[in-house]
């Protein structure tokens, strides 16, 4: 037995090596044989499904068959069912929705989500997503599988044509994958492209030389007869994405060598450039679809058979009779009556009337009651079969637009719910497909698209770091100038509050000039505080560089952003009105209570905003509503930082008290001012009297001392008067100088305000020029067809 073991195992090892050679591309990397064998294996796995799909497509719509006048009569049940199913599972193009996974309102993730959502919307519009999705929908509804395929293009002279994401529809015979039980086990996918020799030369000559000429170039006669191809010869080239080895290869039947091989030009999280196909019913433990029509194929055949019988008997249902004549025999007359298809009445003459029965009636009619009864029975049977088909498909009369006026509203709603339940899986499958497409398109945009292209697609006004730095520097310079001006005003105010030299001591003056100075100083302080808040706000805004760094980081994007699509199903207007009414009702209940809470405690604005989002979450209204709630929360926060107002009664009482306080303060100030004025007047009078007495005493003493010195005494008197006049003139000059300084300070503040406005306008102009220079300085994306 030990000697026989090597002989027994040798054929197995030989077969194993043969299998590896036939189906392992790594053994002969430059050969296309292994890949072509894998493709052929996958084609055989789907061969039976494709054969049935061909028959189903001809049954759905074949102009040659439908235009044939002599074909058997059929009931167009399958076409009718499809026309109900298709708009039920997809009726409007998807709208991409990109939101933050966690509602913490961080500026960079929020700005990145908005940029990515806008880019996806533009990319979907340029890719004509609605046309592609309708083709996919038709395949899912009729055949059980629909496949889109994503490509990146960077060519053309138009702006959007230079970089774009193409979403192609793939025919069922142009898409293959490894034979697997479920999609997560698929290791490679392949998509076919039909190229002429010239197109193949442009695509593969640089890599494989003239190998492309050995491909099987033929004219697709079947597609040409249907109007889907012309008379030019094309070959089928397969683009294979190998996830296991992370390679992309191009092969074609007839070509021995691989036409092209490279690393994937798209770095996608799921590797494949296509999402998981949208499936209907699958054969268990495989990815082979089962068309739904096969589930009621027997009923369709029976329905068509009954329809043919009904039409045949309807042709025979004519009034035909016999009457006595001298020429025709009995058998010939009956055969003539049956064979002749003439609408209206037809009378057949019979020569041997006695052999016919010798009826006393002049005309004997053929029996029609039996035929009419049979037709009625066939129609009733056909109705039962139609109802059976509706039961199998789950199409209620409500979905088909037919109803019974005697039914209650509850019965109609139950039918509608039952019908929508049967098609809900297909609806969610198409929504899932659209969501996966948004994810792939997002990855292509963030990985391949140029920064300038993303700016133009999203139409956002995000500043660059250089623009932000320049704007902050300009504001800081303005704040520095304002602070210097405020310091000068403080110095002038302190100088104006001091009495002039030589003036008698007294209380500080509170004239119009100091009050104006205080108002200007207060305005300057408010402008400085506003400028500081503006700088903090600018520094808190995300820049374009921060957003792009976040978007190009796949790990961070996957953890933070949530990619979705809104519903692609046709909207029921009545149901939509009811939902909107419920939404308004929920808001009407929440808003008054939340408004009272915020009015009492403005610090609860953020908490109230989260409650409002939670309450309105089932009634999704898109990004606009969430953004509006966030803006409302910010406004409530800012309002909470300011002094809160009172209710009207309290505010009125406080206003009255303030008025009384102002009146009392004015009276007190008036009394103080009058007392100070009287005291000053008395002091001045006393001082003048004192000066007069001293002058008189001095004069009398001088007169008494020396009468001879009259001239000298007069001179001294003149000098005293001149000194008094100089002091008075000096006091007037000091007062005028103070008024002039106050006017200059006011003029300086006005000039500074004007200068700030000009600097702000200049900063905005510099920002626009910097934006234009930034766009023009970006390098252009290299052009060419990606591998």
C-alpha cells in the first residue's frame, strides 16, 4: 500500500498544477489566459440567468412581435406590472446628503460636510444620475440585478469637463465578478468596454504594442437589429479590478497577453469602482439573480392561453342561419357557415331541407348561447388568474390606481400599506445603491480633484490661511490706532478737568466739552471691544486648507462624516401634506415652551436647540433646517450675553423710577451748581473787596508817606491795573485753548472712523485679489485617459 501512495497522489498533484495554471494569474503574470478562464467561468455561472433575461426582455417590449397582425392574442400583464413596479421603487433622482456623524457643531467638520455635499450634487447633475438610475431600476424590476460603474475623467477644455466623475450603466452581460456566495466574498469585478481598432490602438499601444489587433472584432448583429449598435466592428475588452492583489488589468478574448496592467488609479475604501449591485430576488447561497416574472410565469402562460381562446370564440360568435334552397347540400352548407368569417348576419341556403330536419321555421339559426356562456366562463377564469398574479406580485388595486367606492378609508390604507411592503425591499436597495454611489463619488472628488475645481464646484467662500492672516493683521493695526487715539483723549480729558494756573481753586468743571469727551471715549472703547470680538470670530472660522486636509484624510472622513441620500421614491401628496401638518404641529408645541425656557435662562439655548433637533428629526427637512436651528442657538447665546429685558409692566415701572431718579439727580445737580455759583460769586466779591481795600490802603499810605512821589504812585497804580487785566486775559486764553483742544479731539475721532472705513474697504478688495491670485496660481491637473 505504501508503494501505491505516490502513484495515487501523482495525478491529483498534476491536476492541481493544471488548475493553478488555468485560474491563477500569478503563475504567468504577463499572460491573459488565467483571467480569461476566470471570466469564462463567471459567464457560465450567469448563463442561465442571461438566457431567461433575453426572453423576458423580448416579452416586455419587442416591436417586431407586437406589430405582427397574425400573432396569437396575448394579455399584456407583464408590461403592465412593470409599469407599476418601476415608478414605485424609483421615481426621482437622489439628492446627496453629507452631515457630521456627531452633532457637536465643530466648524471644520461642518464646513467639510457642506463642501462635500455641494460637490456631490454638482457631480450627480453632470453625470446625469437620473438616466443611469432609471436603467438600473429597469434591470432590478425586470431581471433582478442592476449595476452602475464609476470613472474619473480629466480631459476637455471646459472647466467642469476637465475633471468629472462619470457614472456609467453596465449591461448585465458587461459586468462579471468572481463566483461567490455573497458580495463580501467577491475578490474581483470586471466591466466590459466595446472599442474599435482605432480606439483600442489609442488605449493599449503604449503598453502592449500591437497585441490589441488579435482581439475578436465583430459586428453585434443582434444589437444592430434592435437598434443598439451600428455596422462597425468592435471587440469586447474587460477591465478587471483584482482586490486580492490590488491590481487593475485589461484583457480581451483572442489576445494572449495582458493588454494593460497597473495599480488602481483610484484609492477607494472598498477598492471596487462600483457599489454592490442592486439585487431583487437572489438564488440561495449565490449571487445569481432570479427574475420575479419567473415566480408567476405559469399564470402568465395560462392567462395568454385563455386570452387566445376568448378571441377565437369571439370571432365565432356571429349570427349565422340556414334556409331552404335548391342547390346546396347539407354538409357543404354547414362547412361554409363555419369557414366564412363575415361580420354581421350570414344566411346559408340548403337544398335538402328535409335532411336538415325538415323544420317548419323558414330560417334556422346556429346555436350561440353555448359560445357566449363559454366566453363568460373564460373571462371569469381569466379574472381569477389576474388576481392570483396581483397576489403573487403584491400589487394592490390602490397602487394600480383602481379602487372600489364602497370600501372604507381603513381598507384602502391597509391595501396601500400591504402593497408598499412588498416593494419596500427594492426601494431600500436602490436607496442603498445611491448612498454607496455618493461615497464613491466623494472619495474620487477628495482624492483626484484639484483644489480650485472643488472651490468652483462647491461655490463656498472659505478663506485661505493667508487671507485670514492678512485680515487679522489689518484689524490689529486698526485696534492699535484706536487704542492710541483713546489714550490721547484720556490725556486731554485729564488736562481739561484741571483748573488753569493762577485760577482760584474750586470743584471740577462739568461743561459740554468734558461730556462730549466722555461720550467719544466710550465709543472708542466699544469699537475696540467690537474689533477684538471680530478678530476672535475670524480666527474661529475654518480655512480652506483645514477643510481640504480633513477631506483628504480618509480615516477622519470615515469616522466623522455620515453620507446619506434622501428618498428616491415617488411622494404621495396627501401623505406629504399630512406629514408637514404633523411637523408644524410638533413645532407649535415645542417652540413656545423652549422660548420661555430661553427667555428665563439664555444659557439653556444650546440645550433647547438639541431638543428641537430631536423633536424634528423624524421630519427630515435637510441641512437648511439644522443650519437654521444652529443659527438660532448662536443668536440666543449672544442675546444671553447682553442685559436681559423685562416684561412690559416691570419695564414701565423701572422706566418711571429711572425718570424720577433722573429728575432728582438733575435737581440735586442744579442745587449744587447754584450753591457753587453763589459761593464762587461771594468768594470773588470778597476777593475783590479785599483787593480794593488793600489798594486803597496802599494808595493812602503812599499819599501820606510822600506827596512828592505822586507820579510814582500813579505808575504803581497803573501797573496794578495792568497786572489785573493780564490775569483776566490769561484766564480767557486758557478757556479758549481747552475748547480748541476738545474740537481737535472730536475731529481726530471723526477722521479715525473715516480711516477705519477706508481700511475695511481696502481689506475686502485685497481679499478678493488674493482669492483670484490663489485660483490662478494653482497648477493644472494633468490631462489624459486614466488607466
